[in-house]
C-alpha cells in the first residue's frame, strides 16, 4: 500500500483516544482490592524513595544535560498507549500494512511510589525514524516518516507495538518504554456507555456536522456513537487539525475519569466488567499485577488537572500532500527529565 493511500485512509479512520486507553490499563481490579493494597503502599512509599537515593534504584540510563547529571527513576514507569485505527478483535495477527496505524499516541508516566499519573501527548504526524518492512515482514531499513505508520510495519499485534515503542523511545532521547497497550476503535462506545456516558462541552464550531447536538458551547452527555464522533472529529480540510483535536481529547480523558469514579462508587465491580468487555480488543505486554497498580493510582486520583498533561513541543509544516510535525528536541528534553528522571549531581 502506498504512503499516499495510507494517509488518505487515516483521514477517515481516526482513533479512540485517551479516556479509552486509560480505562484499559486499569481494568482488572475491584475497588476493594485497590483500597487494601493502597494502605500497604502508603506505609512504604517514603521509604522506597529514601532507598532509591541510597542504593541507586534507577535504570542504568544516565543523561548529562545543562551541566547536570540525571538518572532514570525506575519507580516511574513509561507506558506507551496506542489507539489503532482498526475495528474488530485484535486477537489474531494481520498482514503487514494491514494492522492499522497508531494515530493516538500517549506515554503515561506512572509514579509507582507516589501513586501519580501524568500524560505525555505525541502528535500522530510527528516525523521521526521508523523501521520499514516489506509485505512479508522482511526489514528493509529505516526512514524518516510519520510516527503513526510505525505500527503498520508489523503484525497488527505485539510486533507492531514493539516497532512503535522502539520509534517512540528513540524520539524521546532513548527513554526506555517499560510497557505498551494498544486498543482498537470498537472500544469507544463500549467503554463510554459502561460508565453511563461522559459529559463534555463542545469546544469548536463545525462539530454539528457529525452530530446535530454538537453545537459549540453546548454541554452534551455522550452516549453510543456520540463518544466516537466526539473523540475522532476533526476538519480534515484544515491543516494540522489532528493537533488542535488533542484539546478535545484531553477534555474527554478528564471527564471520563469523573464518570468512572462516580460509577465505581455505585458498582465496585465496574472495572472488572469493563475488562471482560474489551479484552479481545486490546494488545498489551502488561500482566494483571501491573494493570492493578495503574488502576490503583487512577482510582485514587481526585481528577486529572491541566498540569498533568504534557504535549511534545515542535513545529508544524504543511506540504502539498501531508501534515508534518517536527519535534523541538531542545524544548522536549526538560519534559522528559521532569517526568522520568531525577537529578543526581
């Protein structure tokens, strides 16, 4: 499939994004289990940080930046979340280039001792080095292309996730990606309705083209197909609308958390029920204990604030055919250090 066709396809198949992905990483846990484990963690959290400073509990990664030395904090996990523009179960491998593209890209910074979550948002049109393969899966080499395409050069499952994780790691200065989770578009309505709907404010003009209720400034509780319409909508006739769309996606993440917390107060089994619904629509290398920990942190947090979101900085470029985004590495490095490293000297 040509690059032009792939990019044309992704105009019509955007993605299920952040609120969906967060729920998927926090599913197989009940509120009761969460509270039991939380009490234990509270006792050891401060001690873990003290021991980190004493015995060097970091990854071996060391960065020299602006005259200072930083080491990767091993208690902060980097989890790559991907929304893939495909439908149907993700239980089987696909042909190369047939597994979809990862148009929703987020790196979750999970502090496992302080029980906090932060989100680094990566524009889908980021231009960076990715691995290329032929239709048989033979590696052809690397090339600078849209980051969203890295997922397509794989098997639609683990290999696709690993190729994308490699590209993201390189983009973020060699940051180790600890885990990944990918999900398809089918989960949007399923997860939205599982919490009784999500209430949002319509942020921009033009969204009423997708749904008459989507009038700018109106408050709407999303149900069924409305959730997908909201998180996916962008005006493809406007350059870099995928970047401006990230604001409405951030709103959805925040409001989804609010709806989930309310629902969990009524139904302590809701996260387990959600997992059973969507398990065939996701691919991850995390085990249940790792899901559990993320779930604990997510349910404990009162809400996600604006300061919990970071966006990879850079410059937008419009070509005759494609939107392109070029990362400002100098501006990105302080974000990476803040989220995943600690200064040691």
